[in-house]
């Protein structure tokens, strides 16, 4: 384990799997939970918003690892949180959802992902599908908490209304931060739904993201087929490759 002390907080980064104690579980949606893990009271993870950890587990006699981006505000001391959706085909997500408070989970990192760097843009787009929202909320929470001079545009795609993670927080942010904008898209909308429906199209991207510019970047995260398709679409719309960031 490597610990670096900076600005009075000890910053933790590990190269080898290290146990973290699970101290709290909060239900986020019908199939998504936020898991809180203990850190020393004066310690925080050594990471930038959007960086990720690996969860390590032995499942069915095989060692596996999967990346997860902490959803908690970067710099928080004493704990960190992971928000994870349970997938029937996801061995590690099911493993995590089966854990109980007091048990420990092996993790390594944080590792460098597509993260936010101070001053990288004045207008920031976020395109997320499902649990691709977790690196986005880490970055959005950081920018809003630090009162960074940037305008934020979130486009969040889900199957149903019940799948929208952090919905109350998005609604609160809209009310409290004039620089935060959010638009939802559902594949299976309920009657009276006022957001977009279906899949993300070039027209929806044009309407709800900041236009390509030297001061604009777009974070993109979600299921791999969605990311591959939309990365190509964003380039066709004029966003340069270096302005499209994949956490």
C-alpha cells in the first residue's frame, strides 16, 4: 500500500488487492445499490474525478477483477462509495450485491481513467447510459462542489424511469445550480413522459450537448456498443477525438 500525505489528508493508492470494510449499503434503484467502504478517518483515495478501482474476487474457483469508479466526492476522508447495478450476467456485480455490512472486499487502485483535469473545458458534456453514470457523478459533484467555472450538460439514457440512478440529486442540481443542465432519455417511457424516448440520435446530441469548440469536451460512458456507436457519431458531429473522453 502506498500512502502519500498531502494537505493534511493521507492519500491512499494500492497496487495489490487490499481489503476494505463495507460499512453501509443504500438502495439507489430497484437493482442498484451504493456501497460505502471504510478508510482511516484522515485518509482519502489518491485519485482524480473519473479514476477507478478494481474489485478482486474469487468466483467459482476463478480469480476475477472488474473496474468500478467511485461515485463519492473526490477528497472525501474516512470513506468512499461505489454505486453498482446488479446484472444477472455480471459475476462481480452479483458478488458485491451479496455482501453484508462488516464484510471486506479486495480492491486495488485507484487507477488512471478518463478523468477531469482542472481547466480542461468551460463547457462539459456528459453522455451516460445506465451505470455509465458513476464516473459522471464523481466529476459533476467535484465541479459543482468546487464552484469551478464550467457549464455542465448531462444526457442520461436508461431503459425505464425506475432505472434512473441519482434522480433526486439531478433534480436538486437543476434547482440549485444555474450552470447544470440535465436531459433524460428512456427506451420504455411511461405515459406522460416529458423527456426524450428511444435511443440517442445525432439530433439529440446536437440539441442537448454544448457545440464543438476549443473550450468544450464530452465525457462518454455506458455499455460498450453504445460507447462505440456514439463516439463515432460525436466525431461526425465535429467533436475532435481529444475532446471525447472515455472514463
